[in-house]
């Protein structure tokens, strides 16, 4: 009852005209930021951080939360229509969503992404409201061994399901792990694989790799190999989802939410693991041969609905460790932490007592922002679909301009532009020879985190790997990793033997 009363007080503050306007502006700006390739929510919030000196704290927090939320909605738009993720969390959406767009189902893909985001965001906000202290307390109990095993599970799952063969998936993963090692060693401070190039000491930006492998490679591949091919795209027949689309999307939304919410609560996260796990889950659970055949070919709607729900559930639940522990789990929440500190407020266990009004107003604004984003995005689905009618030369030129400006804007470095187009060429080669590109980005994002957690785990075990077997949660995750690697092969061999016997 106390939670309900506190939430009502938060709504009373959030629905003032000023706060509603800040929420609307933040949601609209966040959606636009998410649509632009190479410019993510972290960049947008960082650019607008100076306004914290001029705007009342509650309004500015609602504004930043709107950008944070809106960018996750907007990121799916260019992923689906142009195969150009606005930010890394939308990479999985690009895989099936863009294939749906090319087969004339862009409207259904955009609609399932928007509605799935709303469903997942609302459910995750309820979780934040009801269970923030309890869930955060459980998350704190997980240590480095468990985090390392979670990342190992993500590596094996992603590499096994992406592309035409596990070997190619693992090769792409190791390329990403190698790229993630470039820069200063986290413990010794020594440069690794920098080749006397000062720009590489800070490592290679993940946005640079994501934009290069997806946006630039998409354009170069089209120019080199598809320039003379006659377009086979079906004409768009509807903007909304059919009854069959709804039937296939609803379970995927709920499963994606169930996968994404716990990962957002864990203070080691990011949205990449739950989105890839959701994609893997949907691909494995699909029974209908006709529907299953759509994965990787014409585009399966479950491959958009599940990951988008997991993405938004994870993004919302990430506020739990930020508010209750003061631990940011992403670049954007780290900048939000900086915004809190600019006002002299330190998120942590005492925040719900020392600044209760601010916290509950912020949580109430999430409910309002979720509705605003659905109202903003669904009517604009038809407008976004019109992007497909732009002539290819102008469209590809625009993508390259946005990608180049976004890459240069991060560090104002000409070296980054050379690197961007070198990564784009690598993406073309990988696509030409059917190597999946997504494991490269996953390896690069999670590789340094996994290395740090492995080192910490080995320190806890005093150099012994037995530490992974002595803790029940890490042992359970290790068993799941082995099953993911071994079980599909055993089942395939058994099926061959049965077929031969028959």
C-alpha cells in the first residue's frame, strides 16, 4: 500500500504541464536520436547534460529518461527499413526486420517492434515499481564467476545460431574478441595490439564497429554486388499486423520481456545478451516448418518481436541497479548517474528515503513516457515505411553521410573514418562468404567484460578454476553452456541414425 501511495504521489508530480512537456520533448528527441545511425542515447544525453545547471532536477530527470526510452524505440526503425542500427541494441532487430521489409512486410515489423516495446516497457516498469529493492538485493549476491558464465553462455548461444555453420559463427566471435582486446590492458595498463598508433590506445569504439559492419557494409555490398539486380521487393500491402502476426507476436513479446527484465536488473548487463538470447529462444521454439523457414530468408516476425521486447525490458529494468545501488549498467545510465551527481544526489540504497519524491516521480514518468512513445510511433509507421520509396542512390548516399558524420563526431578523428571504412570492407567480405557479423560485435562488447570477470573470479579462487564448480549458480550456467554446444549435435546424429534405420 505504501508503494501504491508513493506512486500516486509520483503521478501527481509527473502530470504537471511542465513535466509532461519535458517528457514529450525527451521522447520525441530520443526517437529521432535512435533513428539516426551512429548517434545513440548516450551521446544525446551527454550532449544535453549541461542543461542540468538550468532546469529543475525533476524535469531534467524526466527529460533524460524520455531520451533514454525513446532512443530504444527509434533504434528499431532504421534497423528494419535500412539494415542500419541506430544503436547496438537494435542489431538483432536488423537481422529479421530488414528481411521482412525487403519482402514487403515493413509495416508489420515496425508495428510489432513498437507494440512489443510498449508491452515490455510497461511490464518492466511494474517490476521496477514493485520489486526494485528485492531484485537488486539478489543481483548483488552474484559474483564474478556467475557473470563470466553468463557471458560465456551468450558467446556460445550467439555463435551457434548465427550464420550457416557454428565454425563460421565462432570465427566471427573470435574476430570480435580480438578487436575488443585492442587498447590498454585493464590491469597492467600496457597497450595491446596498438601498433604504435596513439588513437588505438583508447580501444576501438563499439559504435564505429556496429555502424561499419552494418551501415557501411550494407551500402558497399549493394554497390558492388546488387547494383544491377532488379528489385524484387513486394509492394507494401498493409501498415498494421494481421491476425496471424498478432498470434505469433504476443508469445514472443512475453518471452522477450521475461528474458530481458532479469538481465536489466543484473549490474553487469547491457542489452546485447538478452536480445541475442531472445532471438535464439524464438528460433529454437518455433515448430511450424513454414514459419521456421522464414528465419534468415524472408524474415520471421518472432525475430523482431522477441528481441525488441527483451531490449526494452532490459533498458527499463536497468534503472533498478542505478537507483538502488548507484551502479550504471550501460553508457547511458552512467551518464544519468553523472546527471544525478551534478545535482548533489548519489543514487544508492538510501535514495528511496532521502529523495523519495524524485524517484517515484521518475518511475511515474516511465509509465507516461511509454504511452507517449506508443502514440508517437504507431501513427508514424506509415511515414517511416515511405523511406523505402527513396531512390537507392540517394538513400545509400544519405546512409553514408550519417555514418561518416556520426563516426567523426565521436572523437573528431580522421583515423576513425579510415577505420570505419576498413571495417565496412571487412563486413562486405564477411557477407560475401556467409560469415555472420553479429558475433563480431557481441565478442567486442562482452570480451573485455568477460576478461575482467574471469580475472576477478580466478583471484577469488586463488588461481584455481574450481571456483566455477564450487558455486551453484556458476555451475548451473556451465552445464547450460555445455548443453548448448553438445545437445544439438547429439540430437542431429540421433535423427540421422533413425532416418538411416527407417
